């Protein structure tokens, strides 16, 4: 039987891939920032939370400009060697853009930047695959923090529960997670329900560059020929 033409699938939305124009915009933005601002810092991050980072960036909007994206694109913008760098010595910054890293160009004082990054710390619920920071185990008995409507969901997460006179009850001890071990999807959901936050979003300074000097905040970067002089 021939297929009906009326069954033809139609895409209602199209997503454009970030291409050359997007990369060129980033490169041009970095070059403009290098001329406008006094210093640039490379920072690393752990447990990134986009909304929290957006708030931090907004807080410094009047004095700084952040770049977070493809390390290779940012390296090209700065220059990967002394031969193609956009400012003297700034290729040292380029060499430290690896992994989970970003840049911030700023006119803030060194002391202020160090203070802001040191004090920045946001707690949030851990995601699947994160390492548990502590052991969480539940003892046999009633779980009064959960309503009776949640009993089927808890059972789906592997918890040995039942309803006893309308109260969710554990029929045996249950270990949600072990310290230092990766969280399963079920464990991450249970911890969220219990209100236990194990993830800390932090930013760590890696280096600082200005037209006058270059400073490392870390000891001996691996696989790098960065010079501090």
C-alpha cells in the first residue's frame, strides 16, 4: 500500500550551527577586549552552573568581559606563540586555556579580582556522575519527609519502601550513596528530594597577564612551556 502524502514529516524549527561567523565574532571580541582592558585572567571551573555564572558575570559587567567557549578559538584570538600574539607576552595566556577554562578581561585591581574569585562559591544539587562528598544512608522505619503520593516514585528509584497507614516506610536500611563514589541517576534524584546539596560551583584563577607582567597562580602547568619571566 503506497504511503499517504499527508503523512509527510515537516520540521517546524531549524537550529543553525555555530559556524565561521560565530568564531570570527569571538576572535574579534577578544582582540577588542585586549585593547580595552588592562588585564586578562584565565580561570578554571568545577561544577559549572550556568545561571550562577551568568549572575557573577552580570555583577562585573561594568568593569570586565568574560569569554567562555572553545579553547582553540580563544587561543587563535590571542596568538599561540610570540610570533602571532596580539600583545607582547599574551601567548602565555593562550597556552593555559585547557579543559574547563575561561578568560576574563578586566580593569579591576588585582586584589579585587583575587577577592571576588576566592569568595565565589555556590552550593547546588549534585548531578549524575558526580562524586558523593559523604555517605548517605537511611535507616529502616518511617520517612516522614516524603508524602504518600511519592511512594511509587521512590520505589522506582530502588528504595525498599511501602505505605503503612498512609506513611512512607523503609522496610530495610538503604544506602543512597557512598563517599567518593559516582552518583547514579537514582541517587542524584533521591538527594535532590532530600534537599542534600553535594556540588560546589567554584572558580579558580590560573594566571594573570597585563602589559607589564605575567603571573601564575598554579604550580608548574603540565605539558606547557609557559615562562613566568
